[in-house]
């Protein structure tokens, strides 16, 4: 089995986690899902430190469950299983926080978002992670020169008018639009490639 990397599919990554306790595999798994879980925990109303703790606890518990044969991929999506763990952990922590404050947990827990809302947070954060990963890949392994990428970043990502970018870089406004189109096309291709790695299916 090849070493897991950012381009390893979720299925291959889970297989690698089951096969060994290699630190590299764990690092790739955490890098992919911890930011998403932090956002889910934050949506539950937890502060940044508590959200980070819940994310780590959730990933550790999921891997233990998976290695123990509790996680059945045929019975549901990965996110559903992991969100359920995070929600359970988050609720327990919120109960303890309420007790420390001398409050009842009923009111706090009654206002928590439902599962559909947490699934939406997951989808939003996953989409953001995919976009960031694609942009990083484009910058690190691209046929475009630095000037072209800077023009694209200004116009497409920061909303700077094409006329202003053209003036700053000493090119025509038409050239700015051409460069933007070329980079955007390649970025869309990379987004599709990264998206496939998040899907449960396929090989590394």
C-alpha cells in the first residue's frame, strides 16, 4: 500500500488506518477532517479550545470504533457516523459546563442545532477545505507564473476590478480576463480532483 497523502481517497485512507497505526496515516486523516469537526463543534456552541478538543476526541473514538468493527460503511456515510460521535461528545461537555456554572443543561441542550444543521456545516466546511486544497495545489504545482496567479487572486478571489489589476501589472484589461479564464478553468479541474479524494470509493 502506498503512503497516504493529500490525494489519497477516503476509502483508501480508512483502509490504511485499519491496517496499521502509522503516524503518517493519522496525520493525513486529521488534516482532512479536524477542521471540519472543529466547525461542527463550534456550531454546537463550544469555544475554540473546547471545539478543538471535541474534534480530536471524535477522531480518536471513530478510529477505535472502526478498528473494533463497529463502523459499517454499507450502513451510512462517514460524515453521519462521525457527526453522531461529535454531537454526543459535545452534549456531554455542554452538560458539564452547565453544571460547573450551576445551571441546568436542559435549556442549553434544547437550543442545540439538529442533525441536518450539523450536516450542512460539514458540507460547507468540506467545500471550503476542497477549495483551499485545490488553490494550494495550483500555486505549488502550476504551469502559471507568479504574475498570472497574483492577477487571478486579485480579480477572482479578492474582487479587485480588472482595470485596476491591469494597471497594477502593466497588462491590458483583455489580457486580465484571458488569464483569469485560464486559471479558473484549471482551478475547477483541481477542485474536481480534490473532491474525488473525499468520496468514499476508489483507490489511492
